[in-house]
C-alpha cells in the first residue's frame, strides 16, 4: 500500500501526517470509500423521486447515471 505522509484538503491546506497509525487508518478509510456515492453535478434533466431517468444532461453533455451517482436537479438531490 502507498505510504501517506501528507494530506491536502479541498481548501488547499496541506497537513503532514507524522503518526504511522493515523496514516494506516487513512489508507483503510479511503479503501472503504470505493463504491461510495459520487457527486456528478447539476442536471438540467427533469427528474422525479424514484424515477429512472437516463440519460441525463450535466454541463450540456449527455450522461448515463449508474448506482452510486449523486446529481442535483433544482433544489433536490437524487441518488
């Protein structure tokens, strides 16, 4: 496995991770996130709760959503 010695947050701040146990826990956590929900973007396609609308439009491009994708239409989130 990769050795993680630092982490950069979305804000741009970078932190050194000196503790070996903390590094190992981060590696394990990131492995568990595989297959988690993935934000894909804002859609202009009309979606209703429980619908299987596919494909949808994100950034003026056609996209076929798959299980685990998260999109926002209007002020609603759909998974």
